């Protein structure tokens, strides 16, 4: 889940320059350091005043209505409503938003922050809701990746000429080891995966797959978090499969879901180990050989360890073969809902294991946005040629 922790930026306890003091409150709680879960953190002001002032009815009454609509939790409501409401027309609300946090971690952090003068409470955020998407995702700055005491500070498209040393020192004072990570074209003008339609597909994935045997909401959220970084377009296939399975009435419907599963494995292979003309260790790894490419990625990911685990390679490779056979069988045999759902359950478990072999290696911050980057560069070179 995504949870926003809110603070009154005008509270005297923050001393006016509220960014570092709020960081100290959040990190000083000691909760995040003990959480072995990959989370992205966005920070910034909730820009309701700016939105209201630019609206057709720039009045305080409209601002209050907007704030009431924005601060609407779905399941996790830990807001101090009286103090929050008092800020609507008088103070800026500052936010630390944790993506892919569990309810138990969020509750522990809330318990540690409760009673702090500036703290306004916490609420869960759903990016498939228009106001949540606008104010908590698209208007905040995605700044950090946290996992336990590991912190990566983001920079965009290779530009890290002047890193904020104060931020680095702030994390280090609270026991974090800090690195810097290029997040490529994500959250830039080349990122087209910021729409309501995209996040509805993400929520569709989480809602459906969290109900499969052996899975739950935290597992589905964690995998969705990894898939978003691997390639957001994967949710097209996942959402298509979820919609088809939910509405399936005939064998043909189930066969269509199985086809989505096969396409998903092909797209996963394209993201993890793109097609190559040359053989890789004696195996063809072109576009049609996606099974070989899945094996190749697992072997490559395991090779980052000092002692590659042959048993792990065999297990994950053979599981990929089994899943491909299962989805192909679903296209031609007599599929049942149970068989297809269990195949998808096993697929997400396998995919989670594969990504976790080397999370940093699985991510490429440019590949998902390649078409947009290529189109932009093409237009630049075309304009340059015209001028010449």
C-alpha cells in the first residue's frame, strides 16, 4: 500500500525550514531502518492552495472542499482531522509518501510520530483515484529508495553534478548507508505511465492477484512495486488477464487468459534479457527464444554472487519451462479456472523470486521509455537537419 504521513509546515517546532526537521522525525523513529522492504519515498508540499487559486472558483470555500476531498483515506485512516482541517486555509501540509509500505510498518511509524507537535496523521493513498494521483503522486518529488538501512538518493537521466550533501548526512546520522541512483527517464516528460488508466490497471492487478491462494495484499503490492520498475507496460498483460479471469464463463475465455500469461512471460523476457543476434553460451537468444532468454537472465543474475547457485538456476529455469508449458496447454487443451488461476499464482511467485535475485540488475531506468526517447531524439535531429 501507499501511505502519506502529513505535517504542518508552519508548526513552530519545525523552525520554519521544515524539510530536514521532518526528515529527522521520520527517520528518528527507527521504524524504517528495521523494515526489510523495498519502498520508494516521495516528499513535498500538498499543493491544494495552488490548485484552488488557479481554479474557476478561487475562494476559501472551494479550497476547503478540495482539501476535504484530497484527504480521504480508503482503508488506513490515522488522520488528526481537527488539526489537519485547521491547516486548510492557513498553512502548507508537508508530506512523506511511502510507496509499497505494509500496514504494520505504517502503523508502527504512526505510533512513533503520534504526539509530535507538527504531525497531522497518516492515510493510505490510491493512485487510481484522480485526486490522489494528482496531489500525492504526480505533484510530489520521488526522492529516495529505502530498504532497511540502505538508502538510494535519486537523480534523473545521468545528471548528478551537485548532490545534496545535507540529505546524505541526514540519512547517515540515522544509520543509513547512502548511495545515488539514476532513475533514468522515470517521472520525466518521457514517462507516459502517470495516467489514471495506468494506475487503474495496477490496482486491478493488485486486487485480483491478492486473492489467489497463497498470496495477499502485501505480496501483490510488493510485486507491483517491482513490476513498475521492471517495465510498467507489463501491467497491460496482467490487467488483461485479471479482467478476463474475473469475467470468464467459457473455455474460450480461459484460453484467452492463458494467452495473456504467455505474452506476459514473453514481455518479462524482453525486459530482463532483451533479444540478441549472437548466441549466449551456445544458446540462441533472439526474439522467438524467450524461454532461453529467461534461463539466461536467471544465470546472469546468479552470477553476481561469489558462488553461483546451480540448484537455484535449475529450479527457477525449470519452473519457467513449466509455466510456459502450462500457459501453452491452456490455449489448446480444456482449461479450467482453477488451473489457469494457479498458473498465474505460480507465475507471480516465480517472477518475484527472479526479480529478487538482483533487484538493481533487473531495473533498467531507460528501456521502458525507449520509444519516447527515440521519438524525441528523432525530432531534434530532424529539426537540426532542416535548419542546416
